[in-house]
C-alpha cells in the first residue's frame, strides 16, 4: 500500500500546484485508494514494468492487419501484415517516424480511414472482429469499447460546446442514462483526471482551459464509457514539456485504476520509456521489432531500432549522465564535456573591446494592442549577450517569449523598450534603411520549413534571393554561389530547380539553412529549426548545423523547447519563463547545478529514452515537486486553505 | 518509392532511404512535377471543365471565322448588315433534320427585313466575348491592386480602400452600368467593357485582400523580408503567385457574370445599340417577335447560355485544380478493379514460385 500511495499522491499535488485548485483533491484520495484496491485485487503491481500483465488474455488481437491507400490507380500499402496483442492494463507503444503507418494502422481499428483507404486482415476486440464492420456496427464500438485520445485537444474538442456537454453526449449516446446522472458522471470523470474544480470546469468551453487541462478533459471524455481499449495518438506531442510530464503521470496513474489496454502511438522515445510495457517499432509500414520496453531500449536487435535510439538527443548525454538527475544532482563533472566539438572556449566574448554579436539590456518587446485590447508584453526586461562565434541556447515553454526575442533580433518585431545591439548597432527605433544593412549580418532559420519557403519559387531562387537583392552576385556567379550553398548543406545541385513540396521535411530545412547562410551572417537566429522534424532527420540536421557552425564560425542564438537539443549545440544556456530570463549561464552549470526553481522543474520534466533512468528521474521529479509544494504550503495561505 | 534523387555523397548513404521515404505516399501523386503541372493535370482530369473548354473553343472559332474579324473576311456568305430577300415563309430557319441534315441558306432563319440571323448571332457572339474578356482582365487588375494594397499594408489605407469598395458594392451594378452605359452609350463595346469593369472589381478586391491577410502571416514573407526584399517585391513576386488560384477562379466566374451583365444592359437598351449587335441587343431587338418568330429569340439566347455555362464550368474546374486539399475520391469500381488486378498479379507470382 505504501508503494501505490507513493506513486499516486504526488499527482494530486501536481494538479494542486500547477492549477491552483484546492478543491480538486477533496474527494480525490478516496477514489485513488479504491483504484489501488481494484488493481491489487487483480493481483497487479502498480509499477510500470509489470510482468504480471503478460498472463492475462488479450483484449485486442491483431493478425495480419494491413492498410492500403488508393493512389493514382493502384493500392499502395501504408501498413503491412501487422501482428500484435494488447492485454488489459498494459501499455503498448507503437513507435515510428512519420509515414511509417503507425497512426493509420491504429485508426483502421475504428474504421477511421480516409475514403481511399482500406483495411484487411483481422483485428479482434475481446473476440469480436473489427475489420469489415459496417458503419452502424462501428459506431457502437467507437467511444464505448474503443476510445481515442487525439494529438491536438484544441481541434479534437468542439469549441462551441462545453466540456461537460461533450462528455454527457458521449455517455447518453451509448447508455440509457438521464441528463442529471450523466452530468454527475461527467463531474466524476473530470475529477478522475485531476481537472481542477470539476463542478465548475464541467461548464467551461475548451478555450477557457489551458492546453494541459484540455488534454485532461479529452482523456475524461475518452474514459466516459469505460472503454476496453484506449488509443492515444501522440497524446503529449502538442504540449510543453512540463505539461507533458503531468499528462504522462496522469496516464500512468490511470492505467492502474482502469482495466483497459492502452495503445500509445508516438515518435518520442522519452514518452515510450516513461509509459510503455511493450514496444513495437514500425518502419515503412512493417513491424521491424517488437518486445518489452526493457528489451527494446537495452538490447535492440534490429539496426533500425538502434539507429532510432541513437538519433534521440538524450538529456545529460553531453555533460554526463549522473549529473542531470532531475536537476538535483551535485555530482562531480565527468569527462563528457570535452568530447563535444561545439563547446569551444568562448574567447571573443570575454575580450575587452570586442563588440558582441548581440547585446540586450533591459529588452522589452510588446505586441501592440488593438482597440480595447491592451498591448501584450511578451518580453519584459531581459539581459542577454552573445559573443562572436558563440552559440547560446534559449529554452523555455511556448509563450515564454523566446521566439519573440529571435524575431526582434532580425528586426521583424520592434523593440519597445531597453536596448538591443546587433553587432554594435542599436535596434531600438531603427529605420528601414539601417535595418536593411544590419540584415546583411544577421539571419534567421525558421521553425517550420514548410511554411518558410515560398511554395511557388524553386528552391534555388529562394536560396539566391538574398544575394540577388543585395546585388552581390548575378548571372553565372549567382548560380555558382547557389551551388556552393547547396553543397554546404549536402543537397544535390540538381535540386535547385525543385519546388518545396517535392522535398522532404529534412531537405526543406536544409534549404532554409542554406538561405540563412547565403550572406555569411555574423549572427544566426535558429528558431526551433528541428522541432517539426522526425528524430533521425533532426539528428542529421543538427550534425549539419554543428559542422557549418565550426566552418563559418557564426554566432548563434539557438531557440528551442528541447533541452536535449540545446545541450548538444550550445556553450551557454538561457532559460526563459513568462517573458523574463529565469537563469542563464554556462551549459554545464545550468544542466548540472541549476539555481532557479523553474529551471529545475523544466529539467526534471524532460523524459529520457531509457526506462530505468526515466523511473529514477520521475521519482526525483515527484520529490522536487513535493519539496516545492511544502515550501509553498508554509508561505501561502492559499494552499493552507485546502 | 523513388521520390527524389539521392543526396550527394557527403549526405551519407543510410540517410537517403529514410529521408526520401518520409512522406513517400503523399508525394507519390506530385512526384517530379511543378505546381503548375499539377494544376494542369488536375484540370485536364476534370470532365466538366474540359467539356466546357472544348465547347467554348468551338464557339470562339465559329464566331471569328464564319463572318470574319475586322477586315479579315470569313467563310460565311452573308454579313450581319446585308438585307436579303426573305426565303422561307416569315423567314423561318432553313436548318432541318428531315432526311439528313440540311443547312440551307439561312440555317437560323431571317428577320422580317431579311437580315441573316446566323451572321447576326455570330457578330453578337464576337462582341459579347470581347466585352467579357476586357471586363475579365481589367476588373481583375483593379481588384488585385486594390485588394493587395489593402491586405498587405493594412491600417488606415486598408480601411479607406475597403470602405470605398463597400460603397461601390452598395450601389446596384446594373444602375451604375446603366448610367455609365448611357454616358458612353452607343460607343464601342470596348468603352462599355471599361465602364463595366469600374463597377465589377469589388468581389475580386475583397477576395485578394483576404488571401493577402492570411499570406502575410506565413513565414516565407518574413523570410523574404529578412533577405532584404522590398514591399513591392514581397507583394507581387512572393505573395501574388500564391494567390493565383483564387484569382484565376474568380476571374472566370467574373467573366461569366460579365457576359450576363452586358446582355442585361443591352437588353435594357443601355449597352451596345443598333446598328451594331451583341447577343443581349439581339434579344432586345427581337423581343416583340417572340410569339411569331421564336427563332429570332432562341438562337441568341442559346449562345448566351452556352457561353455562360462553359465559362462557369471552366471556373469550377480551375477551382478544383487549384485546391490541393481537394482529393479526387476514387470510385468504388476503380478501387475494386485495382484490388482484383493486385490479387491476380500476386496469384501469378505465387504460381511462378510454386
């Protein structure tokens, strides 16, 4: 009992802490104790790597499942000959890159394929065949026996209905239940997923909830009919890392309380390590490897699995594993640091008299108000310096203002207060002529390569545009420069006449980098350049980035929400939180001995792709949150009221 | 699954497979084609639009070659203004389907003074098409410039231009057209077309503005700005080609409505006036003969309907071709056929192996 208690308790505190809702826990403990009893009754340990689940009869048996799409007069396979089982209380993770067929094969279980898709083979849910069911038969299965948690809670919840209405609707479709009873059940469900003040939240619209709360509401809706099988399609991909940690905790908590099988579709190995009992690795529509989480992570057999695991940036890989244990460690430095080529000593920044590439003092950036809407202060008085040739990582959650800083540095947003100097030139109140000159020395790589390249221009023209507009090159010389740039980012010269839609995501981002380098800038702003890419593609783009940085020696502000990526590249790290810089300093210090509470929380929330290590980190994170909560309990009368 | 050529040697060998396969399925449809080629291919597949384009081409060729264009003579024996002896009783058409098709001297009949209706309808078609094309081009240009400026620069200029647009919209087009038509009345069809263009650009301006408002939030606009592009270049080199789908579609629909507008004005007597003819003017002239000589009314009417329908069909086809989200949903039959073929081929393979 002590074991289950220790796992379950922090979750209520998490919700208490982050959502500041004291009433949420009022009935919570009772429910949880019950849940623990139920799972105990099944003789099932509460810990993640539970071998006992393997002995139950599977609720989902998939045999020879295939999904085809009709394209251009022929059937192209998206998933081929899949076999797997899901048992009650078990989490099966399906891992693969985009286009590997992981989502489509799972959606085919519910008959949710596009019109030009078809499923074949067999998938039995508790003995009942799902493939080939009629539309009507399927709707009785959907929601009731198989429920789905979608990736993007904002689009999956209907914005014109309250959260409660949507749960009640699900309930009343499948059960003969009165409106009052359904509402009571909806409140109960919202409490189950730790939504703060469930009695009030039930009448809220999706836009009135935060991203994490919306995802909780969606999980509540999915759980409404006690489904036998829960399909979670990238449930945390759209969320910030700290919110992701909370949702993962909720899901881990839930699987001990409800007795359904969970199919987790994800590309994030950290999430898999945190949650999964068994793992399926998919590639090109086929299962290349299947096994327990322990086997996949520690003894991968297939080369693709190994490649996939190698590609995942691992927080703490550079500064030494033991050091970054949830930001609590104080262990001595390991030799890992010297192995990384980018961590060159930053000489120029310290040299007296040298002009830093970027120097911000009390920088304030506002989005102007419109009509009665007041101006929004996105960045509120930050100090940041980037020396020549230095790579500084800027991390933070979405909405922390990190992208705003990057856009202001290239003059896409005006500086509202304080000062920002780019190569010694003041950006505050700059005229358009001077801005044009400054943009010769500063460039930006955008987050989404699909959106940042003009779809109607061949990529060669996109790359050459800065040169052409500055009249630096023309005709044959311009052609040569474009070819040089393509060589530098390892793209074939023949690709210059292609259009962006013909390239893959990784190739497009290479084009974005080539364009940013066209003028040989002294400062490069990289705004989450890899967040839209698959892990293995991300790994190669990061390699390329490091190589180019070594060659050209430009200074770089590397903006990312992913601490593991920033760790690989930067020599210094600044952590942004709500428009201010919470902490900045050398990489090793930030990762190993963070001083600020927020930095510590952020570090602790990052899941690492190793089940054993992740378990340690998880427990450390729970301790951290407990400590913080205890500290708050002393100072805050609010928490005392609970 | 060959979506792209392999990367250069430095790119690494095992990288290629992953990267090219990343979105192989989605790319299968657009492999190696530029955006323009894809649009063309989708347009050519659109049956309604292709039928419309063919019929319209036939009408244009017939109208221009039969009675000639300007000084160039045509192959038809009569001109629209020639007065001829009335052949059949009351001038009814000589076209008949009795035994085989007989065309005769006046396939569409004659009016009471002896004009050949075929020649007049051809002349009317020429004039109406001319008005249609001029309105299409001019109104589109005005609409694009006003919409682009309003959408890109926003702020006060946007307000000013959009209120002006609203003002033009609130006044009934047919009324302005009538006033302008009366001003320049009796003048050439080109003048009429220019006058009408000045009141029909509004929907184009609003659409382009809307498109520009969403395009300017796209990152490639910021990227162009960082690259040092001027506002004019961003507007016309970067944003306009991305709005071209909306523009072309709206232009065709505008042309279809322009031909009806010209017809209506001419019918009311404000457009092209005698002795010159347009399709609307012909209907106007012959409206009193509707009961006694219906052919005078039906033939020009038929051509108006044909032209308007064709242009609308082409517009529909273009809209579908430019909208990448619109996937052609294959028919059940073609899907089943492919499945049978696949089954047959695997069976053969098994046989060979066995």
